[in-house]
C-alpha cells in the first residue's frame, strides 16, 4: 500500500523579521530519520517526500538554535524565528 507523500516549505527569519540565508535546517521524522537542507538567499527551505505525521524541524548553528514540531499534512509556510 502506498502512503501519501508531503512537501514542507518554510522560512528562517531573525527576531527583526529579516531572512536568514545559508543556514542548515534539519527535519527528524517519527522513525528518527534525519534530512537536512540549507536556506536559500531568501531564507527559504523545502523538504520533499515526507510521510504524514509528526516531524521535528530544528536549526543549530554557532549563533542560534531553534526547533519546532510540525504535523503533516500542513499546507502553510512554516516560519522559524531565531534570536
């Protein structure tokens, strides 16, 4: 049986609302499988081929950390604010 696959799009911003480019963003699914990507010049990132259910998004750099739990399906753009 095939399961539905979802895409998650998001934007990484700082506390003043400015995009944060070039930062590694990772997602961890319920089976502890990790996939990482980098934000583009507009702070945007995309993860494809995700299963339905709960996923943990996290950012960890030398300057900040942040995490957010998302349940798929989710149709809006996810915003992660770092301080």
